[in-house]
C-alpha cells in the first residue's frame, strides 16, 4: 500500500531529531495524520508505531510555548490524540498535558463570535478542522475525554463554522485577509461534510443580510447580487501578529457569485521583498498614506507599530447597508492622520468614502480586481458573466494598472488594480454594476 510505503520511507530517512521534519509543528501534523490513517482500518507497521511513540515523546518536550497561537494549539491537539491512541502511564501524561493546554488555549484563541484570534480565514479553517479531529478522537476513545469537554468542543466548532461561513464568498472558498491562500485549509463544504460524518449539525451557512462579527472585527453585507466582506478588525493578537498583514479597512466584493474585488493574497512565507510586498498596505483594497504601511510589517512574520480600530459601526437602513470604521495606524506620521472609511452597499452600487483627518502628503487607495475581470475602457470593467462595473471618483484621480494576484503558495496571476490618488482630504468612489 502506497501510504504504508511512504510512512516506512519517512521512518528510514528521518532518524530521531535529525532534519526539519522533526520541528514541532510538522511533527504535530504527522502524529495526527498517522493516527488517523491507523484508525481508518489500517495497521501501522511495528517500526512506524515505535517511531510514532518517539515522535510524541520528542514533541512533549518541545511544545512551542515561545510561538503560541496556532502552533501551540496544534501541538496540544497532537499530544491529546496520541495520548488517546497509546496506552500506559506515559500516554496518560501526554493526554493530560494536551488537554490542559487546550483548556487554556480554546478560550484564548477562539473569540466570542467564533473567530480565531489570528484573524486569518485560512488558519481559522485549519483550527476548525483541528477541533473536529479532537471531537472525532473523543468519539473513538470516549473514556479519555469528559462529556462536558466534548459538549464544549462541539459548541466551539459550531460557532467557528458560523464565523467561517461569514468570511467565505459565494464561490465557497476563503477570503484573503491576513495570511490566506487556497489549497492549504479545507473548504467550508469539506468541513461541513466532515461534521456530518461525525453527526454534528451546523446551522445555516449564511443567515441575514448584515452580519457583524464584533469580537474578531469583520463584517459581511449582502444586497442583491453583491456580497461585501469588510475588515474592520485588529490585525491579530498583540503578542503574536506573525500572520498579520497591513490590511486594515480593506475589503473584498463578489457580484453574481463571482469574485470581483480581491486582496492580493499570499504566495510565500520566505522573508524578502515578495513577502514584504504581499503583507503591505499597498497590496490590499485600502488606503495607503504617505507611502507607508498602516501597520509596520517586517521580516517574514514580524510586526512593529500597528493600526488599531478606534471607531466602527454597522447598520441597515431600508435597502442600504452602511459599514463605517476608522483606524490610528498612521498617527505615528508627522501629521498624525487618521483614516476613516465608509462603505454603503445597495443592490446596484457600492459607494466608498475615504476621509483623512490630519495632515498628509499623499494618499492612494487601491482596488484589486480578480483576474477574470477585464478592462473595457478607462473606467469600466467587465465580469465573465457580462456584468459591467463602472467607477466614478470625486476628490481623486483614477487609473487602471496591471498587477499580480497570489491565490496560492507559489502561484502568480495577472490582474488589474484601480489606483485612486486623493486630491482632497475626502474622496468618494462609486462602483455601479449593470
């Protein structure tokens, strides 16, 4: 069997403590994957079983408390599931250590609205699958997890699914806020199918025209053929913003089920110009002031001074949904400017009003279009469905330029960027679709 041969090859080629494969994060993933394979009716060869025990013992002494966040969560999950799988006093210690970490990290990392505190739809989906893996293991070894804990895990998973449904555009895959890319995490439908196999019932995927996830800071608005997802959120937890982008007050828009306006995505974690560019304010559908990032990204996973939301509101009045927010990320500049943005969504248009309070030298807002959206004139583009989208700007100058979109790691696609240079402290952009 191919899977068995791959496992045995890994054991042969990766002696204990040698190579990147023994880093705690990939070790955690591998431990759970081998156990899931074994629990699916397969038999682990004795050498693989011995290696698995060594890997868990290795991980138990190298839990990533220094990184915290999703790394620590995945370490704890692996220890807990390994403790259920194996027998004996050592396995019991693994189980208790994993459960103890999870008892702290679940309330720390999963916010009241169901969102994961790193505010990345991709990592949120990964952690949600982790929760389902834990529930699955608890079903397999019911004596290992108290019924109260299992019920709590189910409740957490339901809230996380509801949040993810709100951050998923109509095409069913994740939106691009912070570090997010396709083909890494399971999709919403795949997660729903997994939950169904576990006989866990999740609610409706999307409920209501306006949903404001206040704890995590995202808002979803639906009106006619339009679905808007707005980032009015903190960049992430203060003590671990490694997956944060300088994308405050950015947004994504779908029309007639087609992604239309997209953030630029993530194609690499390798520190360098490309990684810095993909995390920058200029790579997102928001406003850049004086050529600076709203939050100071540096290195591969570092963040210095960062934007904080200082006001936000969402309301629905008649047929129009209004989302407003402001952040202080540019107050470090000499003119101490504050960026205020308002979105007004109706069934046939979106009006975006950007206001800068304070002194500034230059300001550029960008709107990145999905690669399937094509330019047909200086201010009109066309979707694959034939829908035309026109742009009208007041208080600024409009130009459509070539750009790049990065939907997956190692993937780059040509797209268009609508660049809006502010000529007044207040600029209004009207997008009209017909």
